[in-house]
C-alpha cells in the first residue's frame, strides 16, 4: 500500500473518531454552535487544580513559611491567578481560539511555534511529573512495582485525554466530589488533634520559616502558570464571557485554594518534624495511615482519579499545542506524547518538583503578560498577518532574564511576578516607541 493511501486511511480513521467523540477544533476557532455548557467548562476547570499535588504544595508552603504567611501567599497568589487566567481565558472565549492560534497572532504565523512548543513541552513534562507521583505514591504505600504502576497510570490518563474535552468533563465529575469529601475529612480529622490557635501559630518546619513571601507567591503561581497561560484551550469552549470567568473562578481561587488548605491545615495540625509531603506526609498517606481496609481501597481509587484529572488536562494542552504545530490530530498527539511522558515519568522526574516550579516561574509568565498587553491594550482584534514579530520575543527574553536575576540576586522577591511585569512593560514600551517613531517619520 502506498504512503498516500496510508495517509488517506489515517485521515479517514481520524475523521470517524472525531465524528464519534466530537471535533476538537485544533486548527480553527470553536463555533458557537459547538460550544459546551457553562457547567461543563466549569467542571473542566474545577477538576484541574483540586488535586493532591495542590495539597502537597500547601504543605510545602506551610512547612517553609509557617501557617499565617502561607495562608496569605495562598490567597494573594490565587487572586493573581484569577486575574491572569481569567483575562487570558476571555480572549479564548471571545475569539473561540486555542492558545496556539492566539499565539500566532501575537508572535507570528511561524514565531508562535516557539511559544506554543515551549508551553506544550513543559505541560508534557508536568504530565510526566504527575504520572510519576502517582506511581511513586502507589508503589511506596502498597509495595507495588513503581514502573508498572506508573505505566498503568499513564495509559489510563492517555485514555481520558483521547476522549477529548468531554473526557476532561467526566474526570472532573469523578475527581472533584472525591477530593471535597476526603480532603475536608482529612483536614478536619487532623485539626481535631489540636486547636485552631495552634494551627495558626505553627511557625514552620521545626519552628523555622525558610521561605520568603516572594518565593511562596512564586510557588503558588508556578503550580498552574503553564496551564493558566494556555487557558484558551479550555475557555474557547465557554458559551459566554460570564461563564468563562465563572469557570476560571471555580479553579482560582476556589478549587486551588481548597486543595492547598487541605494540605496546609493537615501539616500545621500534625506538626510532624521534617515532614515529607511527597512521601507519607500527605492526605493520601494520612488515609492509609488509619489502617482501615475500606479507606485504603478508597484512597487507591481516589489517587488515580484525582491525579488522572490533572494529568489528562496537561496532556490535552500539550497535544492541542503540538497538533497545531505539526498540522495533525489532537488525539493522535495525545497517544504519542502520552507514551513519551510515561517513559520520562518512569525515570523519577517527579523528584525535581521544586526545580520544575522554579523553571516555570521564569519562562512562562512573560508569554501570558505579552499576550494580555497585545490583545487588550495594543492590537485587540488583530489577525495573524506576518511570519515573525520581533517585539514580543525581545520582551519575553528581557522578562525571563529579569526573573533569573531576581531568583539569584533578590530571592525574597517573586520571580513569576517580576517576569510578567517586566515583560509586559517592556513590550508596551517598545510598541509606544515604535508608534512615536512612525508618527515622526510620517510626512505632514
């Protein structure tokens, strides 16, 4: 059979799958008649950050900052995320475009590949991190083989992603109620061992706060800054601006803050010296620590469903971005990228969690800030008209360099906030200088 015939057969098969599961609009805006309900988009978003990794992050913040300062970082960081993700999401809703299509307007019809490719690859890495965490927790808790459990998790998460945005909706329906019930029970049960005054007075690991407010804010922001930047992949399905903002609010601050507080309250209440949130000192370990068979079984199901939510979302973002770049189908890319992610996860990449968040805080915020300035202040309604636009790349580079300098020279400040502010200001300033130069050069 010729390569042309093979290609035709592949496209025919992809078309049949799209007819069965729904078209994902990788290369064009989502029309209004294909938009999903406000409830569906809300469940897609709410199921994303309400995860055990968020609880682990809350534990890390409380260990490093003490409960009071960590609470401030959680609230402020999540409100910043709502403003950032909400504004980016509205662009996707109004134009019906995924992130890659919007990036092609801002960075150029060829230039977008760098921004979209970077974010899609980082999100694939995030999928690998979370899949590895699944395997590690299952392996250490139940004595099962780490690689085998990681592969099982990865294949399950690929299957969810393959269904498309409908799959993200359904996993949210399963994951969110489980987290709400079990997470609130864990927090309440742990809190019952002490007093609310003792929880608020908790000063950090062994009574020492080792994390500044700036670093704490960066940790909160970096946890979902990559997926938040490509929010158009989800919010393009919203039927209206109001539903888009409500869906975003259900994630930030609501779902993300709830998840962080579950871990934070548990850590402050138990006050375990040298606690390890990525070992047994998390809500999953707490449930299994009760040594109740039914609760351990429920914890097993919960972990796969809960991390299945965040992993499928990340893989969906990665597959949507790369399918646009390579001119192919999201579902095909989900299978290919998912398989790559499983291999990476099997290599214990999750152990670099904090370094991962630090990298995201440097590279990603400038991209979102530049898009916001471009689409709200400078070129609202613009279309992709050139292959490369130099100004956003200059601003992106300066913003990231500034964030790198802040991390190394002024570690008390937030690298993520610094990167976004500097990139946005630089991009606006370059555009203003260019506009002024054009006016001077224009003949009277």
